[in-house]
C-alpha cells in the first residue's frame, strides 16, 4: 500500500490512474478504524480497481466546543488495517496543506443540513461537504463509499454531488454493529464500561420502533415517545434528538408512510452517539 | 462545431475527451458574444486541443431587481461566431437541467466577495462560483479562461479553484476595448447614443489615475476623488463604487504600493458598467 501525504502528489497520482483506465474508489475517513470502516473498504474494492482511503481528522467539521482535540487517532494501526483489507493507497494530508492561510471557500447544502444533527452542530455539514468536495477534486474517484450510520451525512453528500454535477457515484453501506447491537463508531472508545452497557439503549430503541410499526403504529409522536422513554430509562443518557423524517429531504414527518428515517442522537455520559434505521409502513403492512 | 444541450451528455463527452488524452479548455460565458468573448476563445485555443464554450445566462448570479429578463441573447449569432473562431464544442444547457427542483447547494468564497461588486450585489458571486463549479464538474477542463474586465470574478474563481483543489488552471485575459476605449460588455448594447458617449468617462478616469500615479500621487483618497470627479462630470452617471484594493484579497488600501487594483462600477443611465486597471507604484517610479 502506498501512503501519500501531499495534496499535489495525490492529485497527480489520481489523474495518472484515471488516464490509465483504472476505476478509482474513495473511502473518506477520519481514521481510528473499526470494522465499520473496513467494511466500507471491502465494498469499495468490489466496485473499483484501485481503493484510496483518506485519513484526515477534518477540523472544520468540529464545533468550537466539540471533541477535535481528543478525537481518537491511531495512524499506524489504521495503515496496518487498511493494507490488510487490500487498500491500494492511503492519503494522509496535513491540516495546513488542506487549509492554507488564505483558505476561505465553503460548499454548503442549504436545506437537508437544517435538520437532525444540523441543529445541534450548525457548521458541521458545511465542514463535511467542503472537505469531501476537496477530497473528490484531489482524488478524482469514480465512486465514493460512505456508511449509513451517518445517514444525514450520506444524504447531504449525495445532494452536493447531484447539485454540483460531480461525476462521482455515492455508495451507502449498512451500519456495522458490535455483536450486542451497538453501532460501531470511533467515539465508542470514549465510553467507560457502564456507559458502554447503557449505550445499548440506542439500538434497542430502534428495535422497539420497528416492532411498533410492525404492529401498525405509524404516528410519529407515539413512536418518538416510545423511543425517548426507552433511552431515558437507561442511565447516563441525555437525548439530543429523536426524529422521524423523510430520508431524502430530512424534513420531519407526522406519520410513517413509505420509507421513513428514524434517526437519533444521544449523549451517553459525555459521548455523543448517533444511530438510525429506515422504517416502512408499506413493507411492514404486507408482512 | 458540436452543440450539446444536456448536462449528462456533455459530461460523458468531456470524460471521453480527457481519457483520449486531449487537453480541454473552457470559456464560460453568458452569450451575446462581442470581441472580448472571441479573444477569450482565441486564447483558449492556444492553450488546449479542444475548446468548449458554455453559453448559459445563469439566473442565480442576478439579484431580484437586476436585468436577468432583459439580458441580451443571440444564440444563433453566438454559435456562428464561436464556430468561426474555431471553437470545437458549445455547451448550451437549459435552466431546469442546471437547477432541478431539489437544487440547494452553494459554493461560496467568503472574504474576497465582501468587497467591490459583492457589496451592491450580495448574492452575485455565490451564483458565479456555484455555476462555475458545476461547469467545471460537467466539462472537466484542464484550463478555463476568464476576462480581466470582471477582475473580481477572476480573483474569486481563482480563490475557489485553489481552496477546493480543483484541477483547473485559470487564465486571465486582458480587457478588450472598443476603439474609443470603452471596455467591451454585452451590457453596452443597453446604452443609447448619448449614454454610450458618456460611458467613455470610465476608461478616461482610469487613465487619469494612471497619470496621477505616474506623477507620484499614491494616496488612495486623492486618486479616488479625481476618478469620481471625472466620472460625475459626465452626464447620466451615478457611481456605485470607485475603490483601490489589493488585487488578491480585494481589501481596500490607503496607498498604491506594489500592484494595486483600481476598480469601479458606474451606472450610465440604467446600465451598470464596470472597469478596472492595475496600478503599480514601484513600476511607475522607475520610469
């Protein structure tokens, strides 16, 4: 596996790969790889000749009071894991190479970012779309792979790609979970054992909602109430949001009709975790 | 010359041209070609194997009270002129293909847009950078050619390209002028004969400033006062701005030192015209 640090060198390498007829896949990450990341890389390998993984803890997508400085990092371990999965190229840029002194440009998706995580993290998605736009221009991938755990991020990036006519196909990959159901996340490493146990309420509350829908309950208010009660019955939890929304526009819905996204963000101790699932009235009615 | 209307078809054609090893140049325009546009195309031809001209009156760069609906158009004449100059491909997209229903993404250069034209046209440059980002993603040019008459636009687009790591080289082309000095502009067609005569004050005021600098006057306030007086002594004129600024940051300067941009926007009757020149204290001191 080749490791490239310089933006200019990466761009030249990608241009040459494209010109040689290779199909490129990008997996953009902030590193500290877990099985969820590795699954993204495996999916990428199925879709392309060359898999590039970017590892960059992007400062602009963290709020001023968020965990940029404590965000877990393990570059050596990451490179080992990526190589092991068969990644061809790791791009590991420096912050000052990505954001030089005069940097002042933002790519912003206007509407889909004004819901869910966008409310409690107002500049987060601008940071995400801007850095993803940069990575796409540097790495020139044919496809890019994102996890569905960050469902809103997947929607927002897809929206940006369509709106700006980026010639990149976005592939979403289902959330990878620990054996007990907790969605994999680099931030899980912040949880102490009691919080780790309590964090299971996220997945359990999604299951509860799915069961309620299967039994014919489609009212958003009732589903959300059930989910919130289950989460708050677990210790150390504080709810940021529990929402039922349209999975394209991210706008809240009153009822589950067709495909609906149930998305939640919960603080367990000091650690903010997110999870989600798609609910479908139609599909479950047929069962 | 081939003419392509569909975004998807243009993108595929460009990808194929790139893969075949051709160097592509883009001249983005709003049509109604004059000699200034044709000069951009000629410069593009010198830099590339294939010249693509886009003709698109971009609605998002016009303010609500501006001249979108009356902006002059002549597609047939434009295609004839472009073909005559040796353009290979004209891209003429429809508004709904560029901005479909759910469109909601903006590319925004934050600082360089807050001066000069950005003050009286607050959303203008966001419209420009967004549409140029789209055109770059669709047409995938190696170089793109812009006129220096729209100096701030050239600066803002260059900033966007650098900040977002777009793999496009921006080439600026000196302003083409009518024999009497008026900078060529599609909007000149709005001027009646008396206004057309009065509009010569723009170029004359730039010449005045150049002469003052040559004689050792470097104070911005004095230079600006002289320029304003000359413009206002011409009939039908109303000044939007006359500024001396840094040609990279667009920030106002107090004195001409090194290269300084003198930029002005003036209404002549109802028509808003812009013009500019670079002043240099060092260079002229040596003379």
